């Protein structure tokens, strides 16, 4: 048995010496891994030696087994060290061949502005030349700003026309940008002209001209003597500059609690040029914006005397204006995320 034990230990020493030598002679990762597996793999030489430990006497088995573990750890450590060296050497060779500069300029696809953003900025530029000041307001509004101070009473039937999403604390996603009118009257003294842009939300049955999320441009002018003629003039200036030509418009009577008298301003459909299409519902006219003279009660709730001041207000459907400008037949395309559609602009 002692001869077998001595033979086993000699095999271990010889195995360790040969394994170390062959690992050090490896020139690449492939050769290194093959050598490692031949000695420390499941079917390697160490596995064969380990199987013979059961034939040794119990008193000798522990010492020989400890020696097996020590040699395994030595070779394992040598393998890891040599593998790291080869990796570093490969990296150095690559860096010599590849002239890589972290600060070098590189090209990426250039993004584009969304068509709604393009139109928003253009509309803001036009109104700024007419003395309008840009304002903003929150998308999550209170009932007071979205309805009450715009002359919507608690039981007003017009609220049903502007159904939207409510939060548990009683606030709602605004149904129009008209709430910015209320905020403007709180912080500004007449005369003033303001313009506000933003998203609005309604519980709509979507189709080619209606969407649950849409964009409005809200305008308001308050001065000593303001008439419907001023409103029509401002709208014609806007549309003629947007489309670079005279655009036909018409006013239809419309009911909105915050204006009196109230109108629906329509523009002649440029998509079908009077032939009729699904966007204009074959009427040849596109409903563009509600408008009118500011209701006296709205002025009072804003702290402005209707006996001294008057004004007009409008809510411009930005999405529909873009549809007319670029010939887009379906409003749902704007929020579709379709890059093939958006890359056209």
C-alpha cells in the first residue's frame, strides 16, 4: 500500500510539473483552455488520480487528498493568471492595429422636430409679432380653473361635452387650454394679450378628426373696446401666414359658456379643395376653433370689470391646422409613433 501511496504522490508531482509547463507554453486562449481541460477537466488526469484515492488506507487518504487540493489550486491560479495576461496581450495588439480616439467626431442620424412642434413655434412667432405674450399652465387642473371660473356651473350640461379623466383627489386632466385665461387674469392687469399652448384630454370616440389627446393654442385679448371684427382679423392674419395665401373662413353660431356671443370658426378644407373627404366629413369645411367675445361673468370672476373692459378668446386646434398645412388625413397619426410618417417633416 505504501508503494501505491508513493506512486500516487509521484504522479501528482509529475502531473503538477507537466501541467505548469504546458500552460506556460500556451500561445493563445484556445491552447490554454485545451491544456487546462486535459488536466483539470471532468475527464482530466486529476480526475483519474482522485478516483484512486479510495484505494489508499484511511490514514493516508487525507494527506494525499490534501495534496490533490493544493496542486489543483496552484494550477487553477496559474491558469487564471495566464488567461489574464493573454487577454491583455490581445488587447494591446488590437490597440496597435486600431487607431481608436475617444474624442473623435462621429455621425449619428439627425433627429427632426415633430410636426406639431414645428407648427406651434410658427404660430407663436406669428402671434408674438402682434403683441401676444406666451403663457403656460398645468395639464392637471382643478375643477375651479377648468370649469367654474369659466362660467361652467356644477350642473352645467356643457360639462358632459368635455368628459375627461379625473384623479382621486378631485382634479382632472384639462379639457382645454382655456384654464390659462383664468390664470392670466389673476396675474395681469388689462390691457393684455396672451397665447398658451398645451395638450388637452377628452373622452372621445377616436376617428380621422378626433383624438383623446390633442393640442390647442389658446389666445385671449382684453382691452377697452374689442369686437368680433378684431377676432376675425387676427384669425385671418394667422391663417394667411400659415398657408401663404388667403384662406376662406366662416363663423357659425356656437355655444360656449365662457364667451358671449360664441362662434365656431371653420376653414375651407384644403385637403379635398371642396370635393369632400372623410376629414371634413364631406362638408368641405373643417371645424378649426371655438371663439367669441369673453363672457362678462368670466371677466368678473377674473377680477376685471366688464363695464370697462372687453375681450375675445379662441382655442385653436393645432392638430387640425397641421393636417391642413401638410395634407394629413388622419389626426391619429400624430401620436402613433410611426417614424416613417414623422420622418417626412
